[in-house]
C-alpha cells in the first residue's frame, strides 16, 4: 500500500515534469506564433515589393510607348525588350502571334520564353487593363504585368510582359525561416533542459520537505526542514518548521501531562484504595475519619488535575483572553485579595498608570500564586511588598517577601514541575511552573531574585501592549 507521504512524493516529483512541459509548450507555441507572424508579414512585404516593382516598370513602359512611335509592331516589341536587362528572378518577353518573338539579350535574366505555360497564359488573357497579376505554372509562381497591343479591328497582335519569379523570392524567405525553425527547436530543447535543472533546484525545498515528512513520527519530531535560499519556498520551509515546533511542544506537553498525571495520581489513588479496603463499615468513627481523609485526598487530586490542565493549555492560542485593563485598578484589587491569604504586613509599592492589553484573570492567577508562596515561606507579620510598574516596553508585576529565600543553585530547578525544595511544605510543586507558563503565554517571563535568609522577589515581566 502506498503511504500518503509516498503519494505526496510522487506528486512532488511530477510537479517538476509538469512545469517543464508547460514551459517547453509555452516556449514552443510562442516561437511558432512569433515565427509564423513574422513569416506572413515578410511574405506580404515581398508580395507588395513585387507589385510595386512591376507597377513602376509597367508605368515606365507605357510612358516610353507613348513617347515613341517605332515603325511596325515588331520594331516596337524589339525596342521595348531591348530596354529591359532583367535579373535571375526578373524577365521580359514580347509575344507576337502567340509566340515568344523577342526577349532581352542579357544572360543572367529570368527566361520567361522557356515556360510555355506562362506564354500561353499571357497570350490567352483577354484583359486589356494593365495591372499586376499572379500566375502559377508547373515551373514557377510569377507576378507579372502584361501590356496588350490591339489592332484597329480589335484583334490582339502582341503582348509585352514583364514578370518576376515571386516564388523564388518567397523561397529565399522560406530558407531564412527554415533556419529560424531549426534554431527555435534547438532553443526549445535547451530551454527544456535548462528548465528541468532550474525547476529541480527551485523545488529542492519541496523535496526536502517531503523527505523530512517521511522521517518524522510521533516519537521523533526533532527533525526540521533545511532552509534553502531566501524565497517563497524558503518561507514555506520556515513555516513548516514553526508548525513542527508547535507540534513537538504539543506532543511533549501531552506526554508530560500523561506522565505527570500518572505519576502524581498513583499515590493518592493508592491511598484511596487502601483506605477503602481497610474500612470497617460498621465502625461509624472510622467511616467518618476515612471520609474526611478521602475528601482531602480528592481535593488535592482535583487541584492537581486543574493545575496540569492549565499547564497543558498554556501554549494554546485560546489560553489567554486579552482585554484592555487599567493596571492601577487591577493592582489595588489584587492587593486586597492577597491580604486575605495570611497575616503579613502587606503593602503596595507602586501602581502602573495606564491601560495595558493583558488577560487580567490569568495575570491575577499567576500573581496570587506568588503571593501564596510568600505566605507559605515567610514568617507571620513579615513584610510582603507587591506592585506594578511600566519598564520601557514591559509591564512588571511583582511580589517581594522576607522569607527564607532560595539558594542560587536552586533558582532554575524551582521553575520545574513537582520540584519542592521543602518536602514538608504544602503544595504539589506546580505553582511557579504555572506562573512561568502564564508569563510565557503573554510573551514574557518570570524573573527571580533571591538571597537565602533574607527573602525573594518574583517579577512577572510581560510586554506592555497598548489598546488598539
């Protein structure tokens, strides 16, 4: 069975052939149209040139005949033909009584008298008007002008004809365009070969994309598409790589969620099962104690699941609901809520003025978590300072306590899930990871400054976005 990636690879391969075929076909059609058009234009020019040349020669002869009056028709025909020299594709003939009587004496002329079909045609033509006509015989294709001579009785006694081998002149044009056709065919083949190579290079990012897609699996999302060039296809590769980054994070978060949930829920579930197995239904005191204990366990499990779900959603676009928020007002509201967390000397150091576009619910959630940590690790009555400020293009929201502090070696590890520096402290070790996730979702970060024995300052730094 052919995989979807295999079919994609076949289609990607056929793109190159299709593009080259279209390119060669378009080039061929363009050359044919251009050549045909040029040939027709040049042939029309040749025919017009023949017509103009014959018309001018015929007019010249008519003027000469009108100005001269030789004795007898024979003398007139002889003198008329003698004036014409001719060339290899031009000639003249004087026909008397149906026969070619006089011809020019030059050697390199077109010998009209040798084409009996033309002679018979010229003699049998009863048209008396002097005009350029065309005729084709088994020998050649002519353009000609015939001057008839009529006696007093209306009988044709002679015809003076001048003709040009129009087929020969067009033939020269055909030879030229035959060379053009050969060059066009060679050029088309060269364009096809060059196009095959060029299109192959242009489609190299697609081939790399296909190869990368074949190698990627659910368990190995680390491979990325190499960036080739700086064009639209390179942009496509960057977009795909960004998509793969998001997928890798999503799969990683999913696996981490499953691992964390299975690891952290195993112990409370074991406790629940053990307590239920040892429960004596007839002992009311034991039933009540077990109920209270299991309620506490399920409360911890519920909070654990909620925190894990929040962490899993942190990278999703719908995680935040941004809204213009008056920061001074939010600071006061959150400070009042913090004061209910424990008996501490709460104070507001500063309030950011202005309106920032944030998710007030998520920012409050992260900020309250920092306050809860301050209450957990600072002594009763100790000072806890909170506040907000604008620092250039950033919004700062902080909590500063006088608790036990954090050792420099532990500043990074406390950001990780389920890390608890004090095993006896309440909590699951998800507080600071939640704060970090909310800060990253806003495009910011969590900053920690701490001195063991003197306290810690936790700062949520996020971009200050103005209301549009």
